[in-house]
C-alpha cells in the first residue's frame, strides 16, 4: 500500500484561524446586506466593479462598490452556480465563456437571493481589462441590461521586452484614464476630487496591504500557521474594502491569531502532519472547497497562492498627487497575474525557495484565460530548474461540470506520490 493511500485514513483537520470564524462571516454578511440596501436608495450611488479595479476611487466619491465576481463565489460555495450557468447558456452564451460571467447572468435573470449569488442593481459599472479579458464584454452586456453607464480602464500588458521607457508610456496612458474616471464619477455623484480624502483612503489601503504582506511572511514558517483555507476567504477586504478601517481591524485580529500559533510552534497542521508544502496557482473551485481538505488528508498544505497574494501589493504613499496616481497605475499594470512568462517563471522559482515548497498545482482554468496562459511553459521550467513535481490541473472555478471526483482523486494521489518520492 502506498504512502498516499495510507494517509487518506487519517482525515487530518486543517485548523482555521479563529478570526476567520468569529469575524469574517459577519463582515461579508454585513457587506452583502448593505449592497442590497444601498441599491434601493435613489440618492446612493452604487457601482459594479471587478478584480483589478482601483476600488479606492469609489470610496473617494462615496460610491458603494459591489462585486459580481464575489457574488459568483457565493453561488459556487452554495452549490447553485450550475443552474445559473445553464440558464445563461440557454440564452445563447457559450460553455467556453467565463463561469463567473455566466453565473452573474443567471443570478440576474433568475432573480435569486443574495445567499445564492445575487447582487444589487448598480447606478453604473466600472472595470479594467487587467487580470481578466472577459470583464469588458461582461460589463457591456450587463450595462445594456440595466441601461446604466459603463466605464472601462484599458490596461496595457507589459509583455516580454517591455523596457522602462515603454512602461512609462503605459503609465501615462493609465493616468489619463484615472483623470477621465475622476471626471466621470464627479458628474455621476456631483462631488469633486478631494486630495486629502484620497490620501487618507490610500493610507488605509496601504496599511491593509502591509498587514497582508506580514501574514505572508509568517506563511514561510514550518509548519505554516496560515493555509489556503484561511486566505481564500480572507482576501475579501483586499478586494472590496481597501481604504476602510474594518479590513485593517480584521487583519490585525488574524495576525494576533497567527502569532499565538507561532508561539505554540504549531500551524494549520501540526509539524508532524505537515509533510508537503504546496503552491496553488489560480482561482479555487468554489463548488469543491473540499478538494483542499482532501489534500490535507495526505499531509499536503497550500502555503502560497499568487492569486491571493496579488491582491495586496506593497504600496507607496505620501507622494504628490501626480506621482501617487502614477504609482497606482504601475501597480495595476505590474501584477503577478499580468507577468510575461519569463518574469512569471522567475517569480515562481523565488517563491519556491522562499516558502520551501515541495510541489506546485497549476489550475488550468478555462474560465480564466489570462491566469492559465503560458502554464505549460511555466510547468516545464519549474520541473527543469527546481526538480519538483508540478500538477497541471484542468478544471473550472465555478462550473462543477469540469470536476470529476474519481479522476481528480487519482491525479491527487499520483501528485502526492511524486512529492513523496522526490523527498526521499
């Protein structure tokens, strides 16, 4: 009997950080209730925004941001995303399109509740095309449905060979769009740009990112005190609440929990239970979070995810407003999800060393083309340069039709066995 098969009998428990259970659920529930309430107020301005959008600009103009991708995650974890996706496909949307997009189409069309992926009606929509190239057509479609305005940031991609001069041109281009959005938001809200308010919001946003970076430093320890079971939910304030105090308080509570674990020399698994430290690249399968618990049954724990790390980049603050906007533009352009393949390989290989990783899972997610583009090259480079197993996993983030239990279990066991053999 293989080591992998033997480990499945142990049914290891991944310990969640206490603040996740005691605080995060309340924060998310309060946000979802607010989004429903705010949409019903004629005088309150609300906006749908996407991952990668500078939400701080919404808070600057007292616009309440709503996040349809987060709502799609809710639908996935509630096991209702499939019926919403199939509804969208019945309207003619292809199965090859993003499952978040189709979940949102279904949630609006079928008028489900907030616990099943609903989201309030926006006064306008705003997105970037960074991270996801589906955002543009998705929001154009829904803006027509709601008959409201739509603002799109067109973010250049820094491909291989982009030099400093070209990067500065890209930043100029994005800053021009910031100024256009400021004018756009001012017309909708009747408010003017307030530099002092913006600086205060950015200071809080930077504090949130600093705390996230500190959390990631603790993940380097053996055993890791923070698992993907914690971070996949804990990114919520980084996505929706940057610039507000509530996210800062939550991360401070998380760090308190983490430091208590470290003082006890324990982690999400105990030192004896943690056998394999793994990186997971991509969005998790929200309808099958059990997957990550099943990994833990073999002693494998996710200790790093570019997906969650990318939402909390280190931010420079206290700059003159023109330079501050340039710094914000640079962060949007230059993120791990946008890296050219050569830079992405170097990034991954540094993380492998820093976090003492034993294996990599690359989620080749058809719903997220930018994140899985170049994964074969990434896989080959890591295996050649670092000599650790890489599992290129074909699946989908919100469409359960892409997941089959038995084949997935077989591949998981093969991956575990490769890591076990590699460590001998």
